[in-house]
C-alpha cells in the first residue's frame, strides 16, 4: 500500500473520534487551526474544560483533533500529542476504550493509571528522545 493510502485509512479509522473532537471544539467555541494535518483547538472554554479533567491536562487528543489551553500549551505538547494521534490512527474507535480500560485496570491495582499507561509511556518516550 502506498503511504497516501495508509494516511487516508488512518484519517478514516480515527474519523469518529475526530468528528467527536470537532463537535466538542464547536460547543466550547474554540479557535481552530490546522497544523501538519491535525486540527488544534484552543480557547477560554477549552482551557477551563481541560483544567477540570480528573487529571488536569494542558492538552488532549481526540483523533486528528488536539485541544490545548492556549497556543503555547499546544506548541509545548505537540510532539507528545502527535504520538496519541498516531495511536488513534492504529486503534481507531478502540483507542478510548483501550486507554481508559488500561487506566482503570492500573488504578484498581493501586498503580499510576496515567504514567504507567503504555499509551503514555510511548508518548513520553518519543518526547524524551527529542530532548524535551
Ligand atoms: Zn499523553
């Protein structure tokens, strides 16, 4: 398969999550910007929502949508969140259930459902490779 076909399949497979992300971005009145094929969304209500998560985040990925508190947060977390975009392209609709399932499984064993989550371990490893 050509790289273009693989990319298109990735967009389609992650599509339901991307659509959900766009809908949330519109509801929160965020500002949209396309960066390297990914929609980055930030704004006052986006920032407030990220701060209110169980684990407050500076950024969060949903398919080919990345929410950030502000442009600076989006820039700082770009490398890390792009790993999650790739994970959505592989896991598609199974990404969120798999991610949350592993987190709950870890928390139930009194472990760190965030830092010990393999999806996060991969993202932090790529981030560190780049020297951040
Ligand atoms: Zn992450």
